[in-house]
C-alpha cells in the first residue's frame, strides 16, 4: 500500500505503470474526492503531454484525444465534488480533521471563493487543494448547477489544454527532458504561492 501511494504521488510512475487508465483516475480523484488533494495534478498533466510527443505508444493516444479524455475526467470529478458538497452541506465545516480531510483547506477555499466568486472554479483548477475543495464548496453553498457546469467545463479545458499543450510542445527540447525534475518542482512552487498567500491572509484575518 505504501509503495502504491508513493507511485500515486510520482507523475512519472503514474504514467509508466498505470498508463492512461490510472492517469484519468488521478485527474478525476484530485478534482472530485477529498482524498485527491495530495495528488500531483499539474505536473502529471504536463508530463502526460510530453509523453504524447516522446513516447506516443505509452499512453496510446494523440495529444488531441488526451486533452479530450482528461478534460472529461476533470469535469466528471468536479461534478462528483459538487454532489458531495451539496449532500453534506454546512455540517462539513464542523467535521473533525482526519488524514483525508483538513478543515483549514475548506476555509482557505472559502476565502478564495469570496474573493473571486464563480471564477474560483476556473482559476482554482491551477491551484492544488483549491481545485479539490472548490467544487465541494460550490455544492455546499448550492450554486446554480448550470452556472457551475459552465465554469466547470471552461476550467477543465483551460487547465488540461494549457498544461498538456505546453508539455507536448516543450517535450522535444533536450534541456526540458534533462531538467524535468526541476521543472516539476518549479510547477509545484508556482502553484502553491497563491494558496499560501490566501492561507496567511485568512489566518491574519481570523486573529
């Protein structure tokens, strides 16, 4: 189990050992399940785009089909998160912390939602943790489902298309291939900056 969890947090292992099926599941889980907040969505999508160029047989799809399938997985994931939030409602804020649920993540998402409104469902796609909890919070506050779906689809296509497209077109450069680890680390740091800023502001406000 420990080895399996390690592979789920390593983008290259996910693609190498799980192929397209595991790739789709991880994107779905990170955008629809509470347990998905620790999964490496951004770097995984970036690397999957690279693999379409460097090793097309590994995933068995071209870049266009990859974007389509991953976008569908992301849309369905958000729908699952919305449904969960809609059913659990406000009591979710009173739920005790566990290894798969941290109330502080929900509070940070709520703050981000207050600042950006429905655009959170688009912008939040590019932010770890936010992309997991944003659809859940949308369900909790019972945002209109049609409005939710518009933001949901736009966000999914933007997120998947941009990151996998960049990975696909940069994958041909040897420098990118040799420094992939640093690029992945850089992606993680860049996407965490807005999240950390929002958390610190919310912590300061609560005090």
